[in-house]
C-alpha cells in the first residue's frame, strides 16, 4: 500500500510528511511534527507538551 501524504497548503509544491521523536523518558512519539518536503517553504506543524504550534524553524539536531 502506497502512503499518501497531504499537499502543503502554504506552497502547493511539497507534501507534508510526518516526523517522530522520543519523549523525556524514552517513549516513542509518533507524528510529533509534520514538515513540508519543499525546502524553500519550510512549513511545519509540531506538538510540544500537548500544545500545537506551526511555523517554528525546524533544524537538524546535533544529537
């Protein structure tokens, strides 16, 4: 089955792909963020401590 991701409504050139992370105690957090695949767009939606935010700059972690 092929994954179908939603089109980015900000740029219409990329799609939003899910990113996962790990919580403070090591538990997996699926779909913590959705990020546009168009590097020029940079749109993202994140969930941090139960709060939904969008538009924050997402950078690569040094970890």
